[in-house]
C-alpha cells in the first residue's frame, strides 16, 4: 500500500480560557491537521502546532512547506517505511519539525490501522499501568492562580504545573501562593519558558524556591544556553528540566556531555514526530536522564500520539497531554477520567476525527495528489 493523497487543513482551536506563558498569550490555538490516504482507502491523521518562539516555524510557513515540499515528497511512499520517509523529508527541508511531525504522526496512525493495533503496542506495549496528567496553570495574579490550583485539586488532580517567567519576586509569589493553597501533598512543577533568561537571575529566583518541594524547574534560561543550564544544575538542589533548548540528538549530546539537566522534555513538534522521539528517549535512557512527553497544546490527534508514546516507554516518567482539556471544542475525541488519559485498543491513534467539522473549520486547505492517484 502506498500514499496517494495528502490533505492539509489549517484550523484554529478555541480555548476555554486564555493560555498565558512568559513569551505570549493565546485565546485560540492555530493548528494544522493532515490527512494521508493510501491506495487501499485507509486514512491517517497527523497534526502540526508550530510556534515561532520554540520551533522557529509560523503557521503560514508550516502550511507552505507542507504543501510545496514535504507532502509531495511522500506521494507513492509506503507509510511503514519511516526511516526512508524521514530521510526524504530531511532532504527536502532543514528543520521545520512540527511540519514533519504532522506527517510522521499520520503515518503512525496508518500503520496502526493497517495492522489493526493501537499505536502503543507497536511502540513497545504498555510500560505503565496508567497515564496521569498535571493541571496546567497559566501566568496570572498569584491569588487567582492559587484559587485555580485549589479547584484543580478538588477535582482530583495531584500534579500541578505552574507557568511563570516574568519578574522574579512576582514569580516567587505565584509559586508560594499555589503551594500555600494546596499544601505539600500535591506535586508541583514550575515552567519558566526561558523567562529568567540568564544564570544570575535564575539562581536568585531558585534560592527563594528551594523550600517549596518542587519536582523540577523547567527551562529557566534562554534555550541555547546549555552551558548556563549546566551551571544552574550544579548550584541548585531543585532538579532541572530542559525544554526549548532540546530539539534533537545534537542538543541531547550536549546536555549529556555537560551534565546540564536531570530531565528532558520531548515534544513531537520540536523533534519531528514519534520516530525521532523514540530515538531521544533511548538516548536519554542510556545517559540516565528521565524524559517527559510535552505538548504545544495540541488537539486530540497529536495529544493521542504523545499519549501512546508515553504509555509505551518506561523512561517517560511524566506527560503533559492536556490539550483537549483546554479546548471548548475539538476535532477529535480523547477520553479523560479525572487526571488520567484513557487510551483504547482502537487501531492507530484511536481518535475518531470529525471530518465534517474539520472541513468546516479548515480556513486554509490544500490537497497534494488526488483520490484517483
């Protein structure tokens, strides 16, 4: 079976509340859904959520590179041939990881459907008995963040992720307010999204957070400063996670060589999809570094991809597959029970995409290949 056509849908997903991080604020989340159809009539879905601050891609550039470079390269290819597919994509365009991730995820969805197996079984089988997700709190007024944290805990969440990354004293007040509101029985992760920028500022902040029993501090300084991250790790007892500074194996080698992080945050949108993400997980495991599968706030499509990968790999000790919980409406269905993702044994991603809604929302549309091809 071979790929005969690829459809590209540019959509915008409505958020329940604004999503505020150190570098931007969102009321809707732009997303690009791809639909790959094979010559035996099966369809697989993938997703790109580009972010110019993280992946270096924009919504428009991702649409363009998919339509003009990457999708045409995959016509006639067998979706099982992932090594060849990634080699072809890499030869057509340097970087553009979220665009490649969309096609990679769609191929994995097809592989599951063609074999009649849920994706996690094809990635190694269930390494965990359940998938818990944290509740994510955007940057806001400390008292309001604390109240949101209380409500999340009352709903059954035992893990919270706090977004900060503005002025140090205000950020410290935010974290202290949340910890005070929920007590020390709740796990707390803090994500700075590069907001403290440099080592001295980060260390000043971390000294004021050391007594709050934080699971880890995520990307406290600028992404490219791996040397600085290593210095922070040497000087704080709080475990350090790298996110924006890690895209692929090159950066991970630097992290390992410099002992720059205790944990890594792997995002399909940063590394180019499931196939390269598996390599990063194994590379980290050999170095004794634990992994998290993160999210760019994605629809049920890419969220399911990350969830299957999280379930299948024992070195993945955390995941942030929370996108569908943040939308008022989605183009697919992924089931949650409290703070747990409930994957099914449906083949592939296990996501039933609402094609009618997808086509209604698809404000930017392109097809590469034809149904008769």
